[in-house]
């Protein structure tokens, strides 16, 4: 990145950070699967959650072109209900540093599975229902009111593109996308470079050191390392 970044030791997300546009919303998540999850069936089939979303706003999600990475990120976020975490975590770049690094490891771990199994997991009804509820109907309704504006149209298209991702997933495209992640040794999009764009600062150095000592942080994906090298020494 060419712009000036804020101090990486900051423990509060700066007011000028794009992250605030992606602050995760509380969503009604289905506990069971279709067709038991709808407004006419018992309310106990739902619970209110705030899935972790890397503080990305909808257009940034739409820019994650690797479908396997995208779906892994959504599933990773579903496993972290931020409503159950300590107050203030979402305001702390050190917390987000940990989450981005843990997602890196999550991608590497999931990539060890066989492709048909990965595709099968994402095609399960339970995942589809929760996916569509996290990228919420309420958001879509709000965006429709903005259609006269270019930004609203772009966001609406991004949301629709996300929903089409599952139906387009197949073994051939999944194999290609997963191989790109393996070759890169980590996420192509939701990585340290994305973190800088979202939070206007680099990873928190103290959290990096903690995770390094624990063996959790083992380095950045190759495309991030390459970009860092090129920014220092040129192409």
C-alpha cells in the first residue's frame, strides 16, 4: 500500500478506517434446516448471532474472487459468534489480527481435505440456509432503496453475486481455486494486505509475536510476501 498507515500498535480501530462500514450486523440465524426455518414456523428455530465478517463491507466480499476462499471465510465467520466474545473485541485491531491469522491457518487446514468432500460440505442445505441468512434479506431490502445511486447498485450486484457462488461451485472450479490457495500457502484475498485496507494499519506486532510463540503465525501468504518485497525493492 502506498498511503500512510496508522501506528500498528493502536488498540482501537481508527475512526477513519473502512472497517466501520463493515461492522457485523446481528442476524437471525437458523438453528435447523429448510423447510423448518421460515417466519411461519416456531421462533425457537432461530437465534440471534453476530457472525465474524473480517469487518469487510459487501463490495469487499464481492471482490474475493476465489470461491473456495470466499466460502471458507463465510463458514469460518459462522463459527465465531462475536455476540459471545468479550465486549470491545471488535474495536481492537489486535483481536482482528488474531482472527485474520487464524483464518489463514483455517484455509491451510481445510485445503488438506479431498475436493469432493469440500464441495459436498458447501452444498449441504444447512450451510446454504445459514449462508443466505448471514448475507441478509434485510441488507438486500436496504440496498434496493439505493438503486438510483451507483454505490447502491454495486452493492446489490455484489450481494447477488455472492448468492450465486454456491450454485456455480463444482468439482472442477473448486479444484482450480483450491490449488491456487495451496500454491499461495494461504488466502489470496483475506490476508494481511486486506487487513491493511480494512483497518488502515498493519497487524498488531504484539499479537503477531504471541501467535508466533504459540506456533500459530508461521508467515504470510506468498502474494503478501511478494507485494511487501516489491514495495521495498521494486520489481
